[in-house]
């Protein structure tokens, strides 16, 4: 009798814990998915549905006019290509430079390495706004430690070009580079040293050991860094709108979308600049901006989850 009661109590506990987990997962999913669902339903609404009291999620009049207007105002296809080129290039360069830095901190002991790694951790903790002005001034009057003025007689303005992103990616100082170096360092430290020692006995040097032994074993860390770097660069608006002013990428086009929409409505039939209509078109533009990332995640979600598990990233 007592055993039966205990089993019944354990069964009730399991059922209760299952219900609690279901409620928590459903609540978190709602918080994450609700803005996306709202933008999706708004994008296919007609303007008349904005003022209908019975329309909440499912519109009465389906239309694709919002997508057409957002595509035209954002010059979407050219913007999409430019953003892919920028994000893809910086992602590859960042992964290469951060992998080299992470391997050096993990395996190559040299004087001051701990101090340098503390500086890497500091780049994760310090907000980028605190160093924006000196970076901006250096890029505006770029001298390459005084070499460029010796050759050309003046400094070079790298702003409004892709060079700031390329240079910071090559030097492992791009957006979130400190985190990527930390990921590679922790992963390389987890690989047994006997693997490298066996390569050294066979006559391999540091470079060939890194390329032929360490990098193939670091595939989970590489996938993690590639995905994080691509997504963060794609969504970045802080550095992108600072370095680029006339280039057509997603961040700059989304930032100028309300202004372009107001110009489109100026002098037309709807000259009142309805804020609800402007918000609807802007939500459509945001949906178009995140759509490539959603499609990308659908294809790489399995590799992404596996890489996160193997690199030990939590929180």
C-alpha cells in the first residue's frame, strides 16, 4: 500500500513537472515569436484593415502591396546582395583571424600572453560606444602608423567603404571578436596535447599542425563562430550606420526607410503621412531584412545546435 502511494506520488510529480515545463516553454516561445507573427500579419494587411476593430491577426483584405513598396524603397535586391557580400566576407576573415588568435592563446606560451588575453576579455566587457570616437577618427584619417603619409603625402579616409570592416576582421578586432577568440581558445585547450605532440614527432611544424590537425578537430567551434559572426554582422546597425552612409546595406536602408516613405507620400494622394501606414510598411521592411536569416537557420539549425553543445556555450 505504501509503495503504491509512493509510486502514485512520483507519477503526480512527473506530470506536474511536465506541465510546468510546457507552460514555461510555451510562454518563452510566445514572447520570442509574437513580434515576428505580428509583423507577418501586418505585412499582408491592406491599409483599410488598420482601422477595422475586428481585425487582429487575420486580415480581411490580403495584399502584397506592402512588400512591393518596401522592396522598391529599400532597393531590396541590390541591398540584399551587398549585405551578403559584406557579412560573408567579414565572417570568413573574422573566423580565420580569431582561430589563429585563439590557437595562440591556447597552445603557444609566450611572455605577456595572460595579459593580452585579459585585454581580449576586456573587449567583451567594454561597450563599443566607449571607443567609437577614437576608432572613427583613426578611420577618417588612416595613416597606417605614419606609412601612408610618407608615400602619398596625406592620410586616407576609409569611411563610407568596406575597408573598416575588412581591416577589423583581419586583425581580430571586429564586432564580437573577443567572444570568438574566447570560444576558439577554450575549444583548442580541450583537445589533448598528445595529438599535437604526435604531429611534432612526425616532423610537422606549428603552422601545419594548426592547419592539418587542430582546425579539422575544431569544426564545431568554426561553425559556431561563422554563424554568430554572420548573424551579428547582418543585424549590426551601430557600426554599419557609422562607417557607411551611402552604401546600400540592410541596416542603412532600414534606418532610412521612414524618411524614404515620407518622401514617397509627399505630394501624392495620401499626403497626410498616416503614421500607422508608415509603421506597417516599416514592419514589412524589417520582415524582409530578417527573412534571409530565418531561411538560413532552417538549413543549418542541426549543425548550429550540435556546435553549440560541443563548444559548451551556455547562458
